[in-house]
C-alpha cells in the first residue's frame, strides 16, 4: 500500500435527536397524559491509535467521516437512540490540525489511545420533561443541537527512538536489516529507499530495568540542497523530528571519496535548515562499511575531526557484523540518557475519558432542563 504521511479529512459529529411533543390519547380525553420522549445524543468522532498501521493511506481516498445522528424522541416516553460514535483508526504518531485555524487539535501517541475530535450534539427534550404541577399539558419540546464539523489536516510523524540520516547508498537500510527484523530493500544505487521504514532492535544483555529494545527509523537518503527540494527533498525529515537520537550513517569509503566529516557537515546543515528542533538532538556518528578498510588503514584521520567537536563515532560493517553489538548497546544507552531529560516541546492533547465526557453531556443536558 502507498505510504502516505499527510492527508486532509473532514469530520462531523452526529446531531442530537429532537425531543417529541406527544400526548397519550384516551377515549374522550385527547390529552390524557404527556408521552413525548427525549431525542438521542449525537455520536462523537474520535481518532484511535492503531499500532498495526504505519501510514495514513487508508484515509487518503475518502474525505468525509461522519458519526451517526441521534434518533428522535418517540411516543410512550421513549428516548431516541444515541447516534453511534465514529472511531477513525490512525497510525501511532498522527497529529491532527484544524485546517482553518492551523491549531493542533489532537495527537495520537499510543496504541489504542482514543482522542476526541468532535463532540456529538446534545439531545432535545420531549414534552414529558416540561410538565410541572401547574403545567400539566406541556406542549414544549427542545431540538437536539447540531453536531460539529471540523476540517482537518492529518500528519504522521513516525515514532522512533533513533533516526538514520545519511546520503543515498551509505548503507542505512542494510544496517536496519542487520540490527532488526525489518526487511527494507537494499541495492547499490542511490534512492533505493523511497519511504521511511521502522525496525525494532533488541539489545541483548541491556539493563533489564528498561525495555531492552528500541525503534530505529530508516528514512530516504538526503543530498545537499534537500532543504530546497533536491533529490527526494527534506519531506521525510519530519520523521526524525520526534526521535531522541539521530544517527548519521556515513560511508567511510564512498565512491566520490568525500571525507565522512564533510558529508556529516552537509547533512547536519540540511537538518538544521529543516527545523530548529534538530539542534537539540543527541547525535552519534556511524562509520559504515568498515570491512572495506585497507590493511593498516589510519582510522584516526576519519575519527579525529568528530572527536574534536565532541561527537562519538562507532565503526560498523553490516556485511561482516563488526561493531554491530557495540552499536546496538551504545545507541540504546544514548536513548536511555535522552529519555530521562524532560521534553518541554512535547504537547499532548488528550480528550477527557469516556465517562468524563458522558458526565459532561449529562450535566449540559440538566442545565438545559433547568434553563427552561
Ligand atoms: N562492503 C559493504 N557494503 C555495504 C555495507 N552496507 C551496505 N553496503 C552496500 O552499500 C549499498 C547501499 O546499501 P543500502 O543499505 O541500500 O544503502 P542506503 O543508505 O539505504 O541507500 P538509499 O536507500 O539509496 O538511501 C548496497 O550495495 C549494500 O550492499 C557494508 O557494511 N559493507
Ligand atoms: Mg535505503
């Protein structure tokens, strides 16, 4: 299925059902008793996190999503049926913005997390509700309130602990395939990877107080000028925005012989051009294809410039496996260190729990009743 990481949808919650004016008929007594019931509540619209999804493609071909309207009140004091809620499944990491105001209205960060987008309309009251000792033949009722319509922009920012940034062909996907069970396409030509891929990396022997695994994201290769749209552009960099750590995957022996440190500087400036947030990320340098080092290769010429600016380097070969256990452990440790820092940028908008919104609706309903 096509990888889609942004799309537009319109959602509408259900209207509340109208209350009914009705009187029980008895012989010679046309208004024997009031029996007009309340309408039903309109259905709510929610986003629901689903860890099985990794793209917004299932929402790409449809625009309108509406919850059910509440039913009308019936005779015999029957309450109309509540409209069914609409649950829209989205991948974990989805953010919803109001297209008109640009405001963020929801963020789904966990599997099964239910976030309210639009509350259903309140039910109308039947004439039974209006009866008082001095007003026995009430002919009043209220209409249900309308549902809400919101035009949304949905964006997916994958949730990974570490993101790979590198030029095409640097060996990012090969590395992901070696450290996780992901099976990305690998080939000796640039831009093999066209969409981001995630892999879960198990870390044997890691501190068992923590979950001994992390999620790595391989994103399509970047080139100089990506922030101006060159190559595949910087479109996919958004998927690095949430990662705690960025691993720069640098080909130690590239065809064009560009020193890894120069490659790093180009990549870093593309990242910085994309977003301010990139300045704050923990960085680690992965020197790939170490198996291609000639006998007696002086690694210090490659590693020293990084050391001089305080960056740690890890040598790996995905082909022969050199350095892979060390890489897993170091990246894991860096992620743990970062996780303990408080992320002041993290903003989560979570709907009230189901019972809270229900209580709220009942209260609003009661208010409407006492406002008569
Ligand atoms: N010798 C050697 N070759 C490697 C190693 N890792 C990757 N390669 C080769 O490098 C080429 C590119 O590998 P990929 O993993 O597809 O590179 P990528 O960075 O994902 O490339 P894009 O998806 O195009 O951005 C392939 O021919 C791999 O076989 C390694 O550790 N040693
Ligand atoms: Mg690739």
